C-alpha cells in the first residue's frame, strides 16, 4: 500500500528536476554545473544536488518511458 504511491512520488520529483532549465532558472541562482565544479565544491551538498539535477536531465528518455508505463498501468487498473 505504501510502495506504489512512494514510487509515483519519486517519479514526480524526477520529472520536476528534469524540466529545470539551466539558463533561465539554475544559473541566476548560482546552481549551474560550471559554478559548482569550477569552485571545487562538487563534493558539497549543493554540488551533489546539482549533479542529481543534471543526472535526471541526462535520463529524460527513460523517464518518458517510465511515465508512459505508469500512465498505462493507471489506465488498465482503474
């Protein structure tokens, strides 16, 4: 009962991270990859969060496939 909504919540979070635009949203706030890696702070919490954002942006195609799978399961199961 807890596992399925938890996975859906993680999928929604991954979708939210995947659509963040570096030029319009991340860079003006100091969260760009060049700023974090240039200062040698890639091991900090901020650097790890920026790395997670870029990892989700890199895996957009598998994320789209997972979204389609979840939609189909929801349509079939009701």
